[in-house]
């Protein structure tokens, strides 16, 4: 009998011990509490410049923060002498193999900039490259950013992810090129606003240099000036939204004045091109609006040159140039490429060619079609 009781107690102990092991293993494989940064509800808080410097340094060391969440708790002031963040902002994280793949919620707080001297750089920006899993949202950029020797883009050099609901209200100037949001967009830029003034000696635009992705529901309300080297640099492109578009730009408005050359430089030069939305369009522009005064050698209210589709868009503008079109300065393309359902109210001053919609008279090139467009304009030819 005693032997049987011992066996029963031994079996009970084994069962109990096995159950405790199961509970211990379960507690180590499935926890009820996430680590800070593992969810949008429990983000890593960025409270100071030091916190931001740590993120930048980790990115330079190869940490991409994939799946991590950050939230900006306070405004942060950026100026010369701020160590790692100045290195990042001035010189960018130029190594594309070191992208930011986390989620950075600006929490409607601001990076307030007073940056007037940069180091050597291709294009200065805060986050360098945003990876395909990366998101920057609800972030404000304010202050003054001046790079007399190199190019500037505020949030990213290259974006493969998402930039959403960000506001750039900064005075930006560059001795080369200036882009208010990013240099190259392969991902999505949406619901962003750009204000204040942008000036450059080269390419100059309100959102991106190249758009190969999607720009949607953005507003650009600035003064843009890039005639600074008109006499010495004959390649001057400027636009309200993007210089080159091979992607999609939709539901976006540009309310700005664009000065692409000085009055003394008003002459035939095919390398000076401006458009209210893009300089050169090889993608889709749909439901966009341009309002403002614009001048260049080849100039259009929506696009300087159009090789693709412009749909459902409108222009109200004073346009001055050598070759002028209310929607596109010049259009090339096949029968499938079309300017359709567009409207404009214009005051045009031109030297060589003025058209309410676009110049289709390009011998040797197939031409785009114009369908269901309405325009009210006054046209004056000027001599130089």
C-alpha cells in the first residue's frame, strides 16, 4: 500500500512539474506586454536632440529599425554644431543600403532649423533614405535652411516608403538644387504642405526632383526662384511639384510664382523649362491645379513638356516665355497620350509660340491629342 501511494505521489509531482515547465515556456514565447517601440500604441519617445542623434547614428551603423515605432514628444532645434544630426542633415545618409524602415510619427511637432552652412554633400536631408517599409508622418519642418555649395531636400534624399501629412514651412536656398520634401520619390508622398520660399541656382521644386511613385493630395504654396545662374548655367528646370514625373501626381495643387529666368535672359533656350506642376511629364497628372505667375523659355501651366497624360486639371495664370502653352508648353506622344478635360484662364506673353492648350506643331514627332478642353485667354507677342 505504501509503495502504491509513493507511485501516485511521484506521478502527481511529475504532472505538476511538467505543467510548471509549460507555463514557464509559454511565458517566454508569448508575452502580454510589448517592448517600447514595438507598436504604435507603445512607441519609443523622441524627447531631445540626443534621442534623435542616437537614431541617426544607428542608421549610419546599419540599423534600419524595421517594425519599430517612434514618436516626437517636443520641438527640436537644429543648427550648426549639433553633432550627428547636423552631419545627417547636411550630408545625408548617402548609403542606400542603410535606409530607415521604421515609423516616425512627428506628432505635429517641429524640427526648427537654423542651418546656414553645410558640409560636402550630394543632397542634404534628415533621414537620408526611407526604405519601402518606412513611414515619416505628421512632422513639421520650420526655419531657415541654406546650402550655398550643394543641394537640399529636407526630409529624405530618396523615399521608397511613405511621407504623409508633413508640413514644410521653411525658407530653403541652395547653390545647386533645392527640393522641399525629397530628392527622389519611388514611394508615396501624400497630404503634405509646403510653404515659404525656395531658391536655387539649378533645379528647384516644391516637392521632389524625380517622381517615380505617387504624389497625392498635396499643396504647394510658395515663391520659387531659380534664375540665379541664368547667364552661366543653361540647364534650369523648375516646377511647383516635381521636375521629372514618370509616376502619378493626383489631386495636388500648386499656388506659387515661378521665375525661371530674368527678363534679360528671355531668349530661345530649350534647357530652361518650367511647369506649374512638373517640368517634364512622362507619367500621369490627374486632377491637379496651378494658380500663379510663371516664366521660362519653354513653359506650361501644368507641364513644360508633356510626353504622356494630363487629365481633369486646371490653370489660372499669367505666363511669360518663348514657347508657351496654357496646359503644356510642348506636347509629344502617340495617339494614346492625351490632354483631356482640362481648363484654363490665361494671360500669355510669348516670343515665338503661344497656345491656349499646348504646342502640337512639332515636325518629326508624333503628337498628343487634345480632347474636351476649354480655355479663356489673352495672348500678346513680345519682341526682345
